[in-house]
């Protein structure tokens, strides 16, 4: 199964800065988006372990994401801080170009928008920082 799905109705490691992304409306086809998505600087869900931290800088905010178990994450910053919420445990759907196609195998990909399981979609991601649990203690 390809990591890009179509949604129905409804120590520090900096990931290098990306090359410009072709907006979905100019990419031509979904196939072109899929091919270009794998070239984006990204953090894949499968590469993360409980206790790792991912810090995501978007156009408008910064999110701090602590990896938990069973596909769960503790998230703070950005929208969550603006709403006065404490760190919130939830899932991450993946990253989107802003439409209904979601790259579900990643926590963050530069140029795409992060989508949380509560349906919150961030502004486009500019930078990603990865902190491995074993490097923090």
C-alpha cells in the first residue's frame, strides 16, 4: 500500500530545508505529487521511537511533538497553546498539500501541512528538528 491515501469526506537533527514544492493545483496529476513527496525532507512515523521529540516550525507556529506509544503523540505549541490547552495526546493523520490527499506515513514533511487526528491542519512546514530520546538523557 502506498503511503499516500485519499481522505474520505471528511541529539538534535535538523531536517534540511526543502526545495520549492509545486502547489497541488499546478502539479498536474496526483501521480506527480506522489513522486515529488518522497523527495521532500521529512520525518517518517516508522523511524520514530517513544520518547523522541519532533519540533515543527510552520509558517505561522511552532509545534512540539513527543512520540508516545501506539501511534500517539503529545503535542503542544501553535494552535494548542493559543487555545490555552495543556499538552494534548492525540494521533497524527499525516501531511497534506491542503486538499484531500494525505501522506499518512510521515509526522512532518517540509512544504506540506501537518494534519492532526482532531482534523487541525497547520500552515506549511518550514523546518523540522528531531531530538532522539537516547540523546536527551
